[in-house]
């Protein structure tokens, strides 16, 4: 072994001797100086380049694989959300949160939004104020990614058309549930039809509506525009409305606008959900034609425009025949019509004003109207230069007229009448007017009053007292 080691060492020295240079050190010893071989840089660069290329291939392959997996995952997710199984789960969620029978058509879920072609919900029995809801063309800003992270929630749901049927409950409760499976900031529809009652006694068509939770967490419906039909024959449309749904009643505020004038009416109040619940809505009128709120037969006798008024609309829920309308009105434009005393005054005073008396110097009255009677009371109609009218009269459902009015002739017009007649008929003098009391009777078709008879009696009495023998004979023989 030692010989082999010596031999190898000798071979190394001989190799160094052949390749190197013999040099003498400072201490006198000798050694061979061997030149070192330099590494070639080209070899190092080639290896680094190959390593970099391998790294890029690995990264690119990873990206391709990740995209492939993502595409497969997305396809799986989209496929699931557009499958029959998901649609059944969607229907079950609605049934669970609303308690309704549900029908849907064509549920579609994309990356950033969802859509439903049609949705129909119906509630049986008498425990829900909402009877049926049909919606067409629904779209929500929730896609497959949103469903994975947050479920059915987002900023808004848009609906092309909504048909809503409301009814009355046996108990004073809305019948709504507390669970909310769909949490959106607002639901919007530009075409909404709302029918209240089985026969649609109250109907709102073609209105824009929005539904949201207000700051108190209560359901709120905002309404804009639309045609409005009620048991009262009104030629009005909806301007704006707000309905806030509470547990046992709803807060209602609706502004109606006349289709023919600038008139408007604001209705405000609480409305219960149960059949027979008493409703009293506060009403505020501005520039509203009186005929819009007056029995058509009563329009023969009094007309004009309500400058400003307050009042109420009362009824028992679900009993349209119980509607009662009360208006305390002020007016700058009123007129009287087919009362016989109007013609009598026109003939006696020989003044065209009395053909159709108008009152433009400030008037007021109270209107009460129901299916049993229309009554105008607390009347104060004034045209200072010609006539003042106070009192009340009413028209019953069977068409019979009754009431009592006081007619005031200005003192300055005294000279136009026979003074004896004035003293007998217009006998009450308050310094501004001479007053006569007139009793109203007859029917809407044939109205009657006793002013003419009072004047005839007064004139006969005057003739008997002061007339000539010829006048007395003529009067007695007529």
C-alpha cells in the first residue's frame, strides 16, 4: 500500500514538473510553479440560461393549470347555478321566507348578475294582506361569485312589471314573516298595478314603485304616478305616495292630482289590515273642483272650486258602502243653481246676476257625503253687492231635498224691491242685509222652496191694506 501511495505521489510530481516551472523559494528549497486552468464563462451562462428557461416553463405551466382549474370551477359553479337543482333551492328559499306558493320561470345566473323571467307568489286563506304577486323580467346585481360569498344580497333588483293583489285579513295583522332570504337595498319597478279587494274597488295602475327597508327597519313602498280608481268616482291620478307597513296597520300618505285642473288632494292616516277596521284619513285640498267630490245630483244646486280645505275620508275596511267624506272648505268661486228662489229673486229684482248667482267675495261651507245622504251645512256664500246665503240643505239617497237657507239682500238694494214686501219677507235687519228664511223641499228632479209663496202672501197683504178697490177685487177673483 505504501509503495502505491509513493508511486502516485511521484506521478503527480512528474506531471507538475512537465506542466510547471521549477522555482527556488527564499529559504533555498525548490518547487514547481503550475499554471491554473481558467474556467470558461460560456459554460456558466449556458447553465444559468437553461435553468431560467426551466423556471419559466414551470411558472407558465402552473398558470395554465390554474386557469384551467378556474375555468373548470367556474363552469361547474355556473352550471350549478343554472341547473334545475339550484332553481328548486331558489324556490324553496322564497317559500321559506314568504310562506307563499311559488312558481318561477327561467332562473339565470351570470358572473355579475342574475335574472328571472317570471315569478309568481300566492297566499291562500285570510291571514295575509298580500294575496298574489306576479313579476316579469327580474334582474339583480348578484352573480355567481356574489352568491358564493354573500348569498342573495346586493344594491338593487329591477323588475319590468309587477301585478299586486291585496285583500283583507280576518285578524288585524299583515301576516308577513320576519325571515329575509333576499337582502337588497331596494326593489324597483317602472310598471306596477295594484288591486285592492276581490272586485278591485280600489285600483292603481301603471305606477312606478320602489320597495325598501327604511331607517327604522320597516318595509316602505314609494309610489310615483299612475291612474287611481276608487269607489268614489274621482277623475284623479296619483302624484306621489308612501306606504309604510307595520305589524298591525300601515301608514299611508298619498297625493292625488286632478286630471283636468291644477287641483290636488293629500290623504294621510293609518289603515288596518282586518275586515271592518275603521279608517280615518286626514284630507287636505288645494284648488280642487267641488264637483269632483260632490254627488252628481247635488251638483245641480251648488258648484264651484275649493280654494283650500281640510277634512277626512272615513270607512270600514272592506265595506265600500260605509265611505263618509267630510270637507271643511273655503272658496273664492261658488255658484247656486236650480233652486226656485234663484228665479224668484231674478224676477223680483230684475237683475241678471240672479240667473246664476256667483259668490266671489269669500265663501265657506262644510260638505258631508255618504251613501245615505249628501249634506252641505255651515254655509256662508257672499257676493257683497248682491246676495249672502247661510244655512244648510241636504239630499237623501232617495232624491228628497230638505233644509233651510237664509237669504240676505244688501241694504243698498232695498230700493229695488217693494218696501212692504221687504218688510214682510226680508224682515230681519242686521244693518248690512235684510234677511229672509227659505225652506227647501221637493226632490232633486223637482226642487221646491217657499220664497215665492212668501212674496205672494206679502204682496196680497199689502194690496188688502193699501190697494185700490179695483186691485183688491182683482186679487180676490184671481
